C-alpha cells in the first residue's frame, strides 16, 4: 500500500511537471508568433515611410529606385528620376534606417533599465541619461564641433562620456545609501534638472546660430540624419544592444532582487555596471545624431509585458519592434504635417508618451510590478491540492509568479523546482 501511494504521488508529480512544460512551450510559441507578426508590421510600416513626401511614388516604385541605385543606375541631372533618386537615397532611406536603429536602442535601454532597477518608471529619459548626453552635445557644439558636417565620432564620444555621469552617480551612491527604486527615479529626475540647468547656462552664452543647433537637438529631430553619421551610430547602438541581449537571462534573475540573484550565481553590481555602460553607448549615439527622444524606452516595454509577460528574452526584442513601429509612425506624422520637416519627432512622441507615463504613475502598484518584483499578468500559474498541479496559461486574472520560472529560464529550460 505504501509503495502504491508513493508511485501514485510520483505519477501525479510527473503529470503536473509535464503539463507545466507543455504550457510553457505553448506560451513560448504564442510569444514567438506575436513577435513575428510585429516584425512583419515593422517592415510594412518602414517601407511605407519611404513613400511620404516623395513626389507620389508608391512602395514598388521606391524599391525599384533603391535597387536601381544599388545597381549603379545614373540619371540626367535635374530630371524627375534624378530628383527622386536624390531624395530617396539621400534623405528618406538613411532617415528610415536611423529611426529603426534609434527605436531599437531606446527600447533595449528602457527594458533593461527597468529590470535592473526593479522600477516600471525607469528609462534613459527619466533617470537623466538623455539629459547628460544632451549636455555633452551642447558642450561639443560650443567648443566648435559640428553636428552637421563631420566630427561625427567626436560628437558621439562626448555624448557618451556625459551620459555616463548620471549612471555613475546611480552606481556609486545607490549601494551606499540603500536607495529604493523610487528614490533612484527621483534622483534621476533631480540629475535631469541639474544637467538642464547647465545646458541653459550654456545656451545663454552662445550666439544665435549655435543656440538654434542646440535647441533643435534638445527637441529631438531626424532632419540631419545622413549616410555620414549612420555607420558610427550603427556600431554604437548595435554593440550596446547585443551586450544587453546577451545578458537577458541574468537580467531575469536580477528582477528577483540582489540577494536572490547572488544566490543563483549573478553578481548584481558587475551586471549593472556592464549594462549601464552599454546603455550609455546607445543613448550617447542616439542623442549625438538626433537629440533627446523621450518616452519610447519607457512606454513600449510596459505594453509588451502586458502581452508577453516579463521574460526579458522576449520583452527586449518585442519592445524593440514595437518601439520601431511607434517611431516610424511618429516620423510619418511629422513629415505628413510639414513638408519642410520642421516638426521635431520628440514633440510627437512626447504627446503620445506623456499621458501613458502619467497612467503608469497612477497604476504602478496594480499590475506587472509589485513590491519591487516583476509579476506577469494574463498568463497563469494556478495550482490545486499541494500547490503543484498546473492549470495552464489561459487565465486572464491569475498571476504568474516570476520567482518560480526565472531559475528555470536562466538555466535554459524547465526542471524540478527542488
């Protein structure tokens, strides 16, 4: 009798584990399907963005023009084909490519920073990184570096170095003061005001032409993007994003808290320093080329978490795709409203992001993030009896306890809880 009861208990346990694994695989497939659909939508919107303000060409004609240019086609000067080629290849295409790069970088930086700080309101814009990079840009312009003609590497390096200042303050003072995530956000806001004050002092001492350049960069603009500054920005953003993507599993563990992450083999301080330097590379490149673009890295990870849960292996790439869609649509609106391209993309994104930011502040204790830990909505872990029988991933009101799955995710799969 005792042997039968033990075998029965083992069978039930194995069945529950098998159901858990099947549910996990099903949820993973659903997430991948959503990501694939988002990727298709991103490509479609990116191609459509090339047709805005380009003399009535459709997507097929634009693609033919691009492939013809790559094939070495030339046109008589001042002909309609020549104008179309100059506009598409010299303006629309590099602008679209940089918009994709900037969106990916901002989303990756925002999602990783929220995981590192266990705070839904963290992103480069709210913790002062963008303000520091913008101050670096202002200093670079004042000392004579040009944001339009050459000096691209120098501009990006100065922006990168100044973006490290608020991050260094967070890394140095947070462990000593044992500051809470909310306190770190408030400290970031204070640093933003500090850097903006220095920026204002610089603006008060420069001539009108330099003042105009700095002001345009403060509002976020894509009007000066060209093939010249695209390669170096690509290197900076790609390097930072790949580092963060590589550390996605460790960021999952960090969401449990420093003590739990340390017990699972992660050094929280070193992980934060590496990720913060990668974020500085990303933000410095974006601000150096296009100025301050806010709210993208703040909003998109939250929307993705509501759809896919809190696993950074899915959140980071999905946030990058959603951010790309958001920025491409904002750029389309900017060019559709003004054929002279005098509407900054930062203003459009702020109109979208500010209300969502206010909503997140009001609802920050009610979903996804509670007591400094990531919790997942719209996916479920429901157990009966001893708390082990799994009911599936379909419940909309049940809550997914991230503390259970993170060790298995970090290890590359599902296994026993013990």
